[in-house]
C-alpha cells in the first residue's frame, strides 16, 4: 500500500480515544509534533495561531473541570490551540505601524481557522504514530476561566484542545451521516429522499456504544439532535463578552 492510501486508511479509521496508558511520549516525538504544528497551512502566511502545551498538573486539573471530563487531567499530553494576534501586534508596534486591524473580527476568524487546522494536523500526526487523541471543544464551556488558567494576554483566545497519548481503549468506529447529506455539487442540495437516508442512519446510530457511559448504547441521532436543540449552556453565551475583553471587536447578540 502506498503512502497516500495508508494516510487515507488512517483517516477513515479515525476514532476518538479518551483513555490512555501511563506511557509518556518521548521528547523526540513531541519535538516532531511541534514541527508539524508550526508547518500547518495558515491564512495569508501570518501564522495567527499558537499552541500551549499544558504540563502543570494543577492547570490540567482545572482545565478538566472546565471540560467536565476527568480523563483530560489523566492524558499524557494536553495541547490548547489558540488564536494569537498578540505576537504580530507586538511586532507591528515595534515598527510603529497601525495596529487597529489586529482587533478586527476578520483577523480573529483567520486565527480561529489557523488554530483548527493546526489541531487537525497534529491529530493526524498523532494517529500516524499509532497513538490516539480526543478533541476538546469543551474548553469553550468557560472561555474566561481558560484565559485565566493559561494566563492569556489580549488578542489571544482558546479555540480547541487536544489530549493525546497511547490508547488504552478500543472504541467502535462511529457511524457517520451518509455523504449524500453532506457533500454537494455547485449548490446546497437537500435530497428528496432525505428522510429515508436519515431514518437509516438514525437506526444505525443506536448500534454504537459510547465508552464514556459504561458501554451504553447511544441515543438515536434524532434524539441527540432534539436534546442539543433544547440545551442552553448559559456560560457559553458569554463567549462574545469574553472575546471583547480580550480586545476583539465583536458585538454582543441583541
């Protein structure tokens, strides 16, 4: 099998790993993963994203509380990917340039996409080394707390976490919505047989066992959608205000 096919097979076999062995990752491997991170594609070449590798057990425990997930504190490696406009703003100031654009929403989104791409790139590298990882969107449960824990300066913001190490579990491959419902040509298209497609997928999801909940079968996809629609996480509604405090020009929702 050639390299390209090996990579594709790895990606098609992606599984979220939440429990890890106690084996530590070598400095050599960590250094290589750091290189992968900084060589990720970046918007306009400005490299508006950075990584914080969290090693302090106390900080890991605090982040675990924010995520409401115990396994975060146990993970051998915990990396937080952040929007980072602070660095380039300092460079601009040193050269007496106008820094007003650093506060623009456009710049924030450039940094946000940079951070997400960086996290995915590192995840791919982790899995290529026969390790496993879990993305942590749950760091957004309390952005203000994350900013304090990581001591983030203005014009920075946490985007996504990645906990990784050597797997200590073998979860099922999680079913996905068929591509007919997610990949389109030229325009958005909602298939005429969408209900039939989704009914089949809805039933397939009930065969998946979630290892986070003592191997319990998950709810059907429809039930999950309804629960998410009815769920309101009050602290997450403060994200815009958290970003404003960090110096980003975003407007609160009326």
